[in-house]
């Protein structure tokens, strides 16, 4: 399984991904799902990958070859992020079709970044090659095991959130996911892209034994428990109490 | 969709359920999914229902008829909760088979309660009629849209948790689920059963406009945001910073 999240903010973009890959419970390995491409000062892309590893590796390889080899279309030639997503989607669909119509070859991608003075954007590319982007109401895209980590994103993230706060929120979201699904796991990678910088600001990798990741896990767990403890108790009397049946009621 | 949770504690049992039923997005209605049966001082049962509404209603009707009509097996005759679950599972499987083998008739149940001096227990009954119970490591059972509300249960609930705290936690879990899935909704019902009481202690119903539910939602949202705000910022320098490629790197 996979859990990745990409967030589009006024200040820029945040990308966070886990690195666990499994083909059956006894074939678990570690592969980065975050791939960066770009030309500093001109354009920057971050790709998050999910699904069949052979498909995603073939697509990434082709992206690199097209950039290096003066192909007619490459990440260096596309004019905006939607065009980049079309290109990635078409490579992915072609690669999947090579091996017949089985659903086992499916892969999906998040493509994000900025090209020149165009607005930074993130796009989710479906296995079929079509894609969707974010909105002001839903400024993030999730890939893979998305449910456990969604509530905290919904509460914290708005387009006005700062890059650093959104990155922290994505790590909390990742932590909730890892607690509940063992097939999502470290190393966790985080990239920050600041609007109009045309450079990747930070890219970090947090291993399982990273002191910061451990501290964050423990700190969040403690704070969440503290927050819960401070809630007012259930107001049984103020809620609508239901009749619970008389003595010896046969059923109610 | 449905979200129900049942929790088995040393002090007793907690049951929480939503009430939204939908057959397509344009046929949304409200039905209680919590049903109580028993004989005060002798035995108490709480059933939570999920799945095809015709199936669950038929099973509940049959349970009531069997209790009222001196059937050979009924909730009044079974010796423990596992036996009650076998009985409910067999009624459910029979009811589903009436309409052919289509999967649309499937239903599942949580059966919980106490019979005499037997240990209180909760059991999840699959559509096929087989069932599983809790363990000390996993003292709760969820039904339906379980992922959004699981992280808080995992952090708070242990067998030693008090009935009131577990009930509050189940409401927080329900709140996270309702925020993220519109097909889970109020009224929310909560029942408490205190071990060896052989009486249902509380049964409340919280409507959408319940002041307590509104207060809890707002209070939890504020506390969660406060907890998040108090987290230490990402230690970019302490994490393993990745090389982000040199100026004009064609790809990296």
C-alpha cells in the first residue's frame, strides 16, 4: 500500500510520501515514491507514484530519457502542469497496455510543480491517464490509503496555511495512517516548493529511527490524549434519554 | 453507509451508532441501527445493524417474534453471547438466501450484552453468519465506514478505560467519520451497559441540532487545532536533508 499527500497553498506546494512497497505480505520492500525533476530557475516538478512498481519505474525512466534525449515532448518542453500530467498519463497508459488489459499493472501519479511564471499546481493522474486538480475547498490530493489521515487535513489545511504548517500537518496525517495500516511505512519523505522560487526549498527523509519522527509521534499522541481528556463529559441528562423499557420487558 | 462501534471494557459495554440509510444518493433516510432486547435482571442485548435494510428489519422482526412466541431458540433461551450470535447469523443468512445469491441482500450485525453471570461480550456477525469477538489488544468492533474514526479509538481505548470515557471517545470517533463521509449522519445513539447490572444504564439519542453534539464538535475541533498548534515545528536541519541537485540539473 501507499500513502502520499500533496498540498497546494498560496505560498507554494508540499509533498509527503511513505516508502513501503509490498507484493503480498511476504514481499515488502522500500522504494522512494517521490521523484523530482526540473531545471533550476526555469521549472520544478515533484512526482509521487503509486501502484504497480514496474509501471511507475518504466514511466520515470522514460521521463528521464525524454529529458536527456531531446524528445519532442518532455518535462522540459511542456507549458504547464496540466500538459505535464497529460504527458505522464499517456506514458503510464501506454506502459500498462503493453502487458494486456489486466488491472494488476495500474499506476497513478501526483504531478506537481511550477513552470516559469505559471501558477504552481498539483494534479492527480488516474491509471487511465485523465487527471484532476485541487480547488480552494479541497486544496490537497491524497493517494493510496487516504482515510485514516484525512480528518486532520480537513481540520487544518486551507489555501492560506503556511508551507511549514502544512508540511507538519502532512506528517501528522502520515503518522495516523502508519499507526492504522502496517503496509504504509517509513522512510517518510517531505518536499517543499515555495511559489516563484523555481527551486526545491527542502527535501527531507525521515527514517523509522529518526529522532524527530519519534518525537513527533510521541508529542502528537500525548497532545491528542490531553485534548481528549479536556473534553467535557457526556451530558447524559441534557441529551434525549430514551425510555429503556420497564422491569421484565420482554423486548423493547 | 453506516458507522457503528461497540467497545468491550472491564466495566461493561458501550455501543454507538449513526442513523443514516441510503439507497443511492437520492434515497437517504433515517433509521435507528441500535436495537435493544432483554429481560431486566436476567439478560440484556444490544444489536447494531448494517447492510441491506430489508434483511436487517426481517431479522429484527423474527427475533421479536421468537421471543414473544415461545420459539425453541430465541434471545431468551440462548446461553451466551456466542450462541446468540450464531442464532442471529443463521437468521440473517437464511433471510439473505430467500432472494437468490445476489450480494445486495447482505447484512452484518454486532451482537453484545450479558446473560446471567457470564462475562459481557460483543461479537461481529458477518453476512455469512460466522462471527468474531474482541481481544484485550483490540477491545472494540467497528461496522461500516471504519477508517476515519479508527485512529482516536486506537489511541484512547484499552480494556481499563471507563464506560463514560469510552462513550465520549466513540462520539469523537463518530464526529471524525461524519466530517469525512456525508453518508454517515445523526441522530447518533449511544448505549451503556454496566457489567453485572443486567439493566441498560443509559440510552441517548443525539440529533443533528443537539446542543451537546454541537458543543462536542466545536470543542474537539478547537482542542485538536490547539494540540496541533503546540507541536514543535519540523526540524529540517535535524532530518536528513537530501541533495536537491545543482543549478541547471537536467534531472535528479
